[in-house]
């Protein structure tokens, strides 16, 4: 027997979960310390919580450490040299406004 969506007792729970989940992937070069990683992850989570209103305990972060030469970031007309400490951050989240997305990186 087919149940209608309106009779789904978990619908509200699923909707609230979908609103808050933000998954973050961080790519960085090998060689940084555990303390540097801990600081980076904590700072990133603080930004997500503050700007996007995600609950503090909703933390989904994956770190990939790349060998030297496996991450290439060249100047794209911004006239600055990138350091060897370059980090790439990808964030997957539910639809957010352009302003919300930009504020995370301010």
C-alpha cells in the first residue's frame, strides 16, 4: 500500500537534516603538523557555523593530503604568487545565497 508524503512521520526530521548538512573537502600538501590541521579544521567549522547557521556538532570534513606536485595552482591574472601552503577547500551544501557563500571566505 502506498503512503502519501503528508503522512510521513519523519518528513520534518529529514527536512531539518537536509537544511543543516554542509560537507567540506580540504586538499593540502603533505608536511603540515597535526596542530596546523587541527587549527584549519576548527577555523573552517567556526566559519560554517557562524555564517551558515549550521549547528556546531554538524561537522563533516574530509582532508586529503597530496604529494608535492599533485596540486597545481597558477596565477590567474591576480598578480600574486601562491605559497607552498596553498589549500583547496570544496564545500557541498544545500542551496545558499551568493552572499552566504562569499561570507564563509571573508
